[in-house]
């Protein structure tokens, strides 16, 4: 079975690993697809101590779907399509011994498999949406329009936000954000986000600001600035700093409310996400933008982490 691992900074190795024995009650899943996530990129380009390499096989992949290859559990039959959330984040390998509780059955339908794969990311975002204040008739800013930000944009509009503003430094992402439901877009590298938002909201600023970018304390602090007095700031993007330098006085004096969400609840959020995709409540067709053979995982990471070729989300095919 094919597998990949990071063997040095910015370097993947693809190799074969033996098929494991299947314990009672478990399911063997053979992957068909594995998608790259923005949270994977730091593990690709970070320079860890030499003794850390190679990283575990498959790490840090976690957006996967495939078929039941073998089953020793009565709830799953061989050949059934499933989405799989690996507990050890080892999704960049073909064969997995899976706990049935981490599997979501996928239907035989006309929806392309790459779109069904988006159940995982939609489930994560919808988990966060249910924790955020009701956006109905409110103004919402989403910082970052990668796959996560684009889905936030679509769901905020779906849940009745009166004004959805998408912010990103890449214009091609902003164009897709408009197609996903954004009323307005802001490129912070080319315009003053605060001044634009003041004009759009009559000086009130945003009721809700969502950080779908993460990793930088500057973005977190910008969220504080863009929120109105007594507004809410929601953090989904992962911040790699253990102690980010926050402008606490801005947060304090504006009496902001802050939440964080990393989710999801597999038993609740994944079925809900799948239902939204199948019903057409959310259109995820623009999210999986590039497909590559699994053997080209190196190229996929270089393209995605480098924001090349107008990539939104790259999908690896086994």
C-alpha cells in the first residue's frame, strides 16, 4: 500500500508499506482521496530538529475518503464508500485500520467524490458557525478566503447575514468569495480594511469578525480593530504562537466577546455537512480546485503552500 512521509523540511518521500492485520470490530479503509489542509503546511515547511525526521507515515493528513476494503464490523460492508477522520492525522497513506466511530458513510450519487470529500471541512466550519452569535441581519467580516474562509462566507450568507465582507490578499480568492456569497471584498494589501469597513457599515464596524486565516497575531489584532463595540470575534485559524502578542486593551475597551472553535463533533457535524452538500444548500464545487496523483504529493504541497496556480484546495487521488 502506498504511503508518504516528510523526511526533511519541504521534502516528502513516497514508499510502500505492508498491509496491517485487521482486529475484530474494526474496518480496513482503502483511501480514494486525501485533501491538503492549510494546517498541514507548517509541518511541510518548518525546520524541525534533524532527529524528528522522518515524521510518522501519513502525517499530518486528515481529510480522507475511500472504500471499505475489509470489515470485521457488522455496520460496514466491503465496497461501501466512507469518509474517514484519522485520529493520528496520518491520512497521507492508502490503507487504514479504522474505528467505525470515525467513519461517515457516503452515498452512491451523482455528486463528484471530490465534493463529497468536502464533508470534513464543511463539518468543521459548521461546528464553528453554531458556536457563533446568530448572524441573521448582521454584518460579518471573514479574514482569509482559503477553503475555510470561503465556506464561512457561504454559511454566513446562508444563515441570513445582511452584509458579508470577505478579506484576503489574493484577488483570485476574492473573486471566488463573491461567487460563494460575499457582498463585498477587501484586499488588505491594496486598501485600508478599517476605512473600507467604516464606509460599508456607516462607522459601526462589524457585528462579527471571523479569523479564518490564523497563524499570525497581526491578523488576530486586526480582527479586534474591525469589530464594533460589544461585537464578537471568532477564531478558527490555528495560531502557531503559544503566546501571541495581543492588543488586549483594544479587546478590553471595546467589550468584545471571543470564541474559538477547532471542532468538529463527528457524530453531529459530519452528517449535517453531508446533508447540506447533497441538498445543494452549500455549493462546494469551487473548493477542490486541483487534483493530482498521490505520487505527486511533493508537487501538491509546493503548489499549495506556495499559493501557486490559483489553488484553493488540492486533492490527491490514489
